[in-house]
C-alpha cells in the first residue's frame, strides 16, 4: 500500500479544467493529485529565425514553478538571472513531445508558445505539464480552426506523459508523488502516443541500476496509465476529439 | 458609465480565497475583477546580512506575472535573465507597504518572503498584490502564533492599496481596469492603513498634469475604496481580525 | 533650526553651470548644496523600436553615481553587472518628468538621452537630476533650433523637482539633505510644472504613516521651493526662457 | 551498408590514450572514430555546500566543445555568457552516470571534477565523454590509492555509454556518426554497467515514434556495443581492472 | 605643427585640482588639455580574500567614462551588464602601476580603491588617470598618516604615465590628443618612476610596425614628458613631496 | 642554468602540427615545451556590422584554457558567465597581431575567426597562441586560394611572438616557462614581423622596475627567438612560404 492509499498501478486523481486563464488561445489547469500546473498555449504569427521561409510552424515550451510551489521556497529564476539545467531539460522535453504529434506544415509560419507554470508541486510536474500542454495546444488550434486560420486540426494523435519508478523495496510504481519520488531508486518518465507508441523514454538510476525485466514492468505500467490519461483528455476535449488524427504525421514535417 | 458598467467610485468585485496553495505559511488567491494574483507568504528562519544581530525581522516581496497573464504574451524574466524596472518598483513597493504595518521587533530574526504571482491581469495588479499580501502575511503570522514561535500578532493595523486615476474626459475614477488604465491621463496608487493614514502615494501624469483639486478628489475616492477593502479583509480573516493592532508600531522598529 | 542652519522652508544654495561638458548637445552641472550632478543631454537621430514610424521622438534618462559620491564607497553597477532597483526607479522618473513637458511630435524621430551622473551626493540627487536635466534638455533643443533641425522649442512649460519630508520631531521640511533624509519618517518627491500643476508625487512612509493634513503642508512647501527653482532655471536659460511654452502640450503627444 | 562501411551493429574504431594531459589526476583522450574528447578528472579536497559534513564525496562533470569541433563554428559559451540547455543536459548525464558506479562513501569529503572537452565532433560526443570519463576517474582514484589517500578503489563496476538509433529506412543502428545522427528518426543513448544493468536510457523520437519491438532491438544492439567498450576500457586500465568492484555499491551511498 | 599648435615634444596644459570631491580619502580632478578625469582614492579596512592574513594591503583600480565624455555617446557599461575588454585592460594597468610604487607591507590589511571616472575625453584618458591616481593615493595615505593609522608614507617613488606615438607622416609625438590618436600608426603608453625607470611599456602598431630606432625616439619623448608631470605632481603635493621615498620598495612586497 | 637546463637565450622545443583538427579551414597544434595550444582558423562569409559595406575583411581571435590545462583547476568561463580581463587582453592582442600582417582588402567581406584553446599550460600561452595562429591563418588562406576565392596570399610578412623577462637574480631570460614566469620581476611579450620590426611590446614590472639597458637586452633576446620561430613556421608551411609577402601592407588597409 502506498503512502496515499493507492495501488502500485494506480494514478492519482487527474483533473483538467479547460479555459482556465482568459487571455491565452488555449489554457488549462491540470491536477495530478496535489500537483497543479497552469498550461497556457499562445499563438504568435512568426517563427524563430532558424525556421523562417520554410512555410511551416514551430512549437516551443517554457516551464517554471512559483517559488513556493514546493515545501521549501525556491529562489526565483528571474532573480538568479538564469534558468537551471533542470528547467531547461524539462522545457526541451515538453517542446519535443508536442512537436512529435503536430504536423508543423499545417500551421503556417506560426509559433506556439506553451507555458507550463507549476503553482503547487507534489511530484510529476513534468508529466502533468506535458499531459496538460497537449490539451491546451488542441484548444488553441481549435480556436485557429474556428477563425479559419488553419484548415485541419494539425494534431496527429493523442499524447500524454506519466512517471514510473522503483521503490526502495523493489516495487515498480506508477505516477510517483513527491515523497515516493524522493526515495525511489529508479525514476522514469515516459511519453507515448494514443496509439501506444513511444515518443520519449527517460529512465535514470542514480543510486541503483535496473535490469531489462524491471524496465519491461515499468513500461507496462506506463502503458496502462497512458490509456487512462488519454481517456481523461478525450472527455475534456469533447467534440474536438474526433479531429485529432485527421492529419497524419509526414516525414517532411521535421525541422 | 464605465466600460464594465461600474460607477466612478465603485470597486470591481473583490474576492479573497485563503489557504489557496498548501505549502506556504500564508497563501491567498485575490481577485480584483479579472485580475487574479496568488499571494504566498513564506517564513525563513534568518534575516538578510544587513539585518543580522539586531534581534528583529525583515519582510521582502517578489512580484511576477505569468507570461500569458496579459493579452499579449510577455517574455519570461528568467529567460531575459533580468528583472525589469517595473517589476523592481512593484516589489519594492509591496515590501515597504507590508513593513509599515508590521512591528519587526516582534518576529525575531526571521524573514517573511511574500511572492505575488499574477496569473491573470486586467489592471491593478500591484494594488491587488498589496491587498492580498496583507492577508497572506497575517495568515502566516497566525501560524507562528499557534506554534508559539511569536507571542503577539505583530501587525499594527490593517493595510490595503487601490488605484485611482483620471479618464481622458476628466473624470476621477476608482480602481481602474486595464482598458481604463491604458487611456488614463493620470494614474495614482494609494496605500493606506485601516486608520485612514497614508503609507504611500504614487501619482504620475505622463501625458497630463493634475491640479491640487484633482489630487484631493482622487485621494477621497481612494479613501472610500480602502474602507471596502478593509472590510473584505476582515471577513476573510475572521477571528484574527481582533488581534490586528494588539502590537503598536514603535519608532525603534525601523531598519 | 536645521543642521545646516536653514529654516524649515528654505532650499539649499542652488547653482547651475551651463555648458559644463563640451561634447553633449546640452550639459549642466547642477548643485543643490553639496549634491553635485552632471546632466548631459544627447540627441540621437533615431527612436527605439517601439516608437518607429510614428514621426515623433522619445526622451529617456539614465542615472548613476560615481562609486565615491557617497560617504561609503558603493560598488560600481557595471561591476555588479546589473542596475539596482533604486537606479531604475530614478531613471524612469526622470524620463517621465521630462516627457511630460516636451511635445514629442515637434522633435521628429529623434531620441534625447539624458545622463544624470552624481559626482557628489548629499541628499536630493533625484530632484537635482530632474531640475538640471530640464535645463540640459532645453540647451540641447536650442542647439537643434539654431541648426534649424526643429522649428519650435518643443518644451511646453518649466519643470523642476524638490523633496519634502517629515523630521522625527514632526516638522515638515523642504529640500532634505542626506543627514535629514536618513532620519526622516516620511519622504516625498514632487515634480511640478512652472504653472504649478503636479507631474509626479511620490510619498513614502516606511517607519511612519502620514495624515491628509501633513500631506497638504508638504505639498505647500514643495510649491514654494518649485517657484525658486523655476526662477533659477530662468536666469540660466536667459533668452531661451521666452521660447518655453511656445508649443502647447497636446493630447496626441503621448506615446 | 553504412556511409562509413560499417555493419549496423558495428562500433567505430575506439581508441583511448591514457595520461593525455599532464596536470590532471586522471586524463584520457578518447576517440570514437572522428569524435575526439579530452576527459580530465581533477580531485578537489572539499565538497559542495549541500554535501558538507556527511563524510562522503561528490562527482560532478562539465562538458564543452571547442568552437570549431564542428563543421560550422559555434559561438563560445563563455562569450554568450551562458551555458546552453544541451550542454547542461549532457553534463548532468555524465555526472549521474559516474556517481552510479562510485561508492561516494569511500572517497572522503572530496569532489571529483570531470571535464569533457570535445576537440573534434562527429556524433556520439556524449557517449564518448562518458566512456572516457570512466577511465579518467579510475586513473585519478588510482593516484589517490598510491598516495594512500583512499583505501579501496571506490569504483563498483565498469560503466560505458553508447548511442543507438533508427535510420530513415527503419534500420536500427549502433553508434551513430554525425551524418547518421542528423537523419535518424529515433535517437537513444544508453548507459550500462559492466554487469549489463541499465544506468540510464534516454530515447527520443522527434519526427517519429517507436514501438516496443524497436526499443528491444535497440537495447540489444546497445548491450553488444557495451561489451566491446568495457573490453577496451579493461585493456587501457590493465592492472587497475582487478580493483574495479572491490567496493560494492551500498544503499546509503546516495546523496 | 600639431592641430592644437603644440610642438612634437610638448605636453598639453596639465592641471591637477586636489580635494575635488569631499567624501573620498584622496580626490583630484586631473586635466590633460580637454581630457578631464576625477580620481578618487578610498580606503577600505580589509583586503580581498586572496590577500587575507598576510598583514599587508592591496591597491585596485576601476575606470569608467561618462556616456557622453566622448563625441559620440557610449552605452553605459552598467546597462550593457558587462565591462568591456578595453575598460578591463585600463583598470588592470592603473592598479599595477600604483602597486609598483607602494610598499604594501606598510599599509596593513587595507584596500585602496582608486576610481578614475572620465567626465570629458580627448585622448590620453588612461595616462591622465594614472598620473592623477598617483596624487589621489598620496593624499589618501597622507590622511592615514595624520590619523596615525600608518607610520610612514608607503609610496616609494613618484610615478606618472604619458602616451607617445607616430603620426601618419612618421613624426614621433608626445601626449596625443584624440584626433592625433585616431590617425596614429603606432600608439604607446609608458609608465615611469620619478627615478626614470620603466614600470610599464605598451606599444602597439595595428596598421603599421615600428623599428628599434623609432622605439628609442618615442621612449626619449616619454622620458621628457614624465619629468614635467612629476614636477606638476610635486607642486600639488607640496610638503607631502618630501615623504615620497621614505619607504623603499622591498622585494617581499609583491603579492 | 635554468630549471629545465636551458641557456638564458634558448627557446624550449617548439613543435607545430598542421591540420590537427579536421573541420577548420586552418588548424595547428603548437607546442612550446609543455605548453600546448590548438589554433583553429575559421572563415565566415560576412564581417561584423561595423565593417560592412567596405569591401574588406576582418580578423578576430578568441582564447581559452581547458579548466585543467593548469596545475590547479580553473573555473570554466562559461560557468562563470563572463570572460576574465586576462582572457580579453590576450584575445585582443592575438587579433591585433594577426591583422598587422594581413591585407584585409584582399580577403573580401569575410571574417577570420581564430580560436586558440590551451589544452596544457606551462607559461607562454599567449606567445604560443600568436605564433601558432599565424600558421593556422596562412593554412586557411591557402585553402581560399585553392578554391580561387581570393587571388593572392593576403599575408604581408611572417609574424611570431615570444616572451622575455628578468629573473629574481637579475638575468634576462628568453621564453619563460611557468615556474620562471611566476617569480620573474619583469615580464615582457614581444610580437615581431619576419623583417624584424615590432608589432607589439608589452612589458610589465609589478614588483620591480626596469632600466633602459635592461629593456635593450630583453628586446635583443626577443629578436633572436623570433628568427628561430620564423624558421620553424617556414618549415611547416613549406611551399606556402614563398607566397607570404606577395601582398604588401598598404596604408588604406587599416580598419
């Protein structure tokens, strides 16, 4: 039994509130248990210099935590004057994950800025960010569709992320909360498509190593969690669900 | 009639949700109409170097906006690597305002960090921040009182802030929203105590100047708004209200 | 009696030396007692990006102190690699004050850079800077007039700044020197036009609050000081005095 | 057949030159084909603040490229004034990998700084860095052993890293060179112990996703490559090989 | 004949105003023609970390220009957030020059901060800075002598600096003004002691090279100029002159 | 006899390995005894903004050390976020030296970036960098000649640099190693042309001064060393040697 009464293969309660902030083209508040992240998607009518003139778009992400999202207050990165390595890793991961299910050719020379701001943290902030960001981006594209600025929903498949890990007693766990994460011997984040393909696997054992069998067990748990997350995303997106996949990812789509 | 149907001397709906984030010692979400700010107060058990060894505490504030709190997305200050002049002005103002109603001698060598993070902006973010920060700080001190870490509520009086200004047609207005603020010829922020004394007045006319009479009218409006804000703060603070003022501000209190 | 024998409503000796540095279009050394500031106005033939294509100009200010302008040596801001919040507040204030009395439509797509460098500090550096900067800017515009680069003196009225405050014994004082400023319970800076209208009021009580009556007394003192400063500015500007106000500030003038 | 005549499961020629630079405690030049990295390990007699007083050590890594290690010259990170997200990711990865096979309790309050400087790049710079850094660290510990500053070789097992990926035609490949890497649809870096356990898996598909079967094939290739790398490391380390593993990684070892 | 009517071996008018700013322990305004530099020497009662515990002092220098000291306005280094290479070169040069004639053992664990701020530039700002800084430092030490904080004047000899160069027509010139400097083919700065020994020679030909004979001619001119500068320094220092050299530079004096 | 058995006027063994790194247009490894520097010359097809539209080129240099090039590990400048004054001085010196023997008119609007990266340091890193950079630049221009992108070898003469100094016992020494350099009372770097003219002289005595006679002796030693260096450069350059000087430096060549 886990510290919050969950079974080893059980997600925390997941809640997604759409249209949470009024200004962004797409906005959600996503909650994985006590982890709460505001995901805002903004559309900008130009692309970064390295993409110009190719007739296609770009998606980039930024991630931050409020200083007191955590048990101990963190120094604000704007005060430190630089972004930490951890933050950079996470924002690069969010961006890659989103780009992998969007046909950038369909969106014209536009940039989608995705801001994931953690207002309360209890483990899994990066997986909640990715899962929520997916919904925010679909909402933003839906707005472009209604304004007839794009012709098709450019999203090729559902996408979500979840953490798995190994507890000190050797049990593989799904969706670690902060207390579990801080004692886990192995920590893995998995990003998958609705079709069950992998987009990203990042597994790390700093104190311990893991075998091929343990890897398989963890990937199995991740697969189960992913199906639940996709189903929650579908409920929130309602009618938009049917438009996901109307574009197929093509090979020329890569930057 | 104003663009949101208010009378010239009418506040927007003000809402304060206490205990909004779970980790901080004091936390509120404050809403002035569509302006929404998370105010978190954190207690740190030491003071900055310039205050050490004096047996008294310090209060400091930080202020930020989510990139898409505004109509147009702003570049994140952590990405720019520096904090703007506007942000610095606001956080210095919030800190001064709070210190003016707290007897720093009562709190020991502790720092209160107040983080005001605007998640949605529609004008008046600095006045909402100050008004909400006051409540967050009282909540945090209340926690210290319960843990018997301090003996008396160190807050000497109520305190809140409100904006006033002059519209292009010459009308003095209370609590400007973003649209009003962007066309106002004079913009003034007033911070006052529950007793009706001034803590800070910052009035600016970039496009226009203002007369002594206009100044008086604006200060009158501010005084009215302040009473309403104090009354809302009291409702939220409930029993804690009676402890405000049990400490009197003394002259030796200044840093 | 004050520590330098002045009466409560008496300015320190004010001295303005025009054409102090040879390169700038406008340059003065201004002295408020022992406070000495070099104010240089430079004309650049372009405006910042956010102003381009509007056919009007911009005025911006920078403020700094020599490291040993003060009793204790300050670390140079270029060595620290960042500008302090105090410096930013002051330079934003100087810029706003100047823009409020200049018709930016008259100066074409030019930027006036005003550099206020304090070489010796004894309180009131920001008010001396504003008062001297006004003269430097008029000198610079006069040079443009002589070169027929502009047609009218674009300055709509005289403008100066002065500090007022309240001493620990409760006396309202005009033009505080450093020793007075460091013990004052209330500190206020007032920027006014030659016509006696307010441009900016910034009053702060960190250790104390102030009543409406005290505010009125301070504003009265400021008004008296302002007249003396205007009269000194007129003496320095000589013939140029008559051209001030030949342009009237129009509403479209704002950025 | 690959662009450099290798089979799909074939490493490039790997060469490790020990004692390459004279000052560091441990130093190697490692070559994976045309990729050349200088790996220097330096011992410092103190640990970072967050580790002090625990009686154990720390290992940290830094990674950089000479500006012209690549086909196009890169701007030097010292000139840009900040380290890129990619660099941070790599140096964090190198540090974690090394710490996973070192018993930090054995080395006392010392920090091992590992500097991986790429002097020529042709793909696989992070895997070459990790593989070379392992050898440099063993050399450095060997020096401490000779000076009797530590009692046992604190390294618990061999460790190396290799890249695998999927080519545009769907073939899984071992040890991608730059040309292969730039067109690969999936890119994965695998860090493993001599015993065949995983330390880190980072697999990414930006343009494509990958199935569970493809993952297994790639992990199989990585396992083969790892054995070859371990064997090359053993040849270079000679007698030191026998001391690897004389310390067993214990659970209390984690930071 | 030179553009300002001087002979090839003639200094510009040199003027040194002692006690120019009131706060610093030593302060002068030095003028080399139209080049004007405020040199302030501040005494701090501690040394930088690398000097602690040795019972001796340190001298360091900072150099800056007001933005409009020059014909074209320069961006303030505090705004750029970094100090230019040119500035760093100059401040390192000033510091070395001063340290070469001060017996650091005589001043205890104190730091002398020398600030050279160019308020108007017309060539030779670094040589004027060094020459003026020497006087400011002697004034500061004199104050320490009077307060009996040191026993002997720790200055071992006079010291000054002057520029020499070669004009486009091949003439060697002493003390180049800005116009001469900007067309000179060779530019050399020479720092010498009162006894005629060299402290520093920095000669550069970017567009041209120079022969051994030309070098000798330039060094001869520098020697002549140096004597005049020493004589002006002596006049300003008056009675203090006799105390220069009462300490002899010893070998253990170096850091 | 010196600590490495050399005579006072003897260079350390000098070795230059051409084409050391494969990507740059010109690349050498240069060794002055145990000092080893990789010098890479890169050609970029544009010039910096201040040079545009003049139809001529630019040469700029960057210099860095690997953190453990030295006995004690240095903090990486990219981690510190800024380049030290020493580094800036050296890279400005390398750039000036190279520009003094290249006719920038011959190379079109191109920039030559020269990167000098010290992989092992034992004194004389700046002189080794200049001497090696000269060869790397000639190799790069030779590549442009072969591609017919330029018509003539734009290098007007040979160029090299060497250090001289005075040991604590008063002996003038050629080519100081680190141990000698750290105790020398005078340190001088000399850059000369193949024709024996001076390009740059930088002589510094921090602990001591030096006389005109000592200066002559040091310059004599430098001249001898320079001839040997030129002869080694010629051997490495082979046939390219004859093309050096086919362009004569013209006066209009300067930036």
